[in-house]
């Protein structure tokens, strides 16, 4: 993978909730914090932005991402078992 100068590449990890590969990038400009996870195999992405930097923002974004991913998984599992819901 070639990354243009000045850009930081995303981290590629394997996650069960992502159905395989997941891309992640997180960072702060000391005043704001952003964290994004992309799951191409599930056609799903989640982004959390916080207008505060530092450890507390990183911890809060992880907590929010965990809840959002869990909510998404519950939603797709409900759709898979309920034929009246759109797919």
C-alpha cells in the first residue's frame, strides 16, 4: 500500500463484527477527537467525533463506538429473522 506523504494509513484488523477485515483510523488535533471504523464486508461504517481531545475523548469514543456497533448488529440480526422488515 502506498500512502501519500503527510497522511497516516488506516489500521486494518480482523473483527468478527465486521465479518472479516475492518479499517480503523483515530486521532486528535488536541481540540477534537475522531474515530472511524469501516467494515467493507458488511457495507457498514461508524464515525464518532468529539469536540474535546485527550484520553477522556478517546475513552468516550470507544464506548460510543461499542454501543453503535452493538446496535447495528442487533438491527441486522433482527432483519435477518423478520421477513416483514426491509433488507
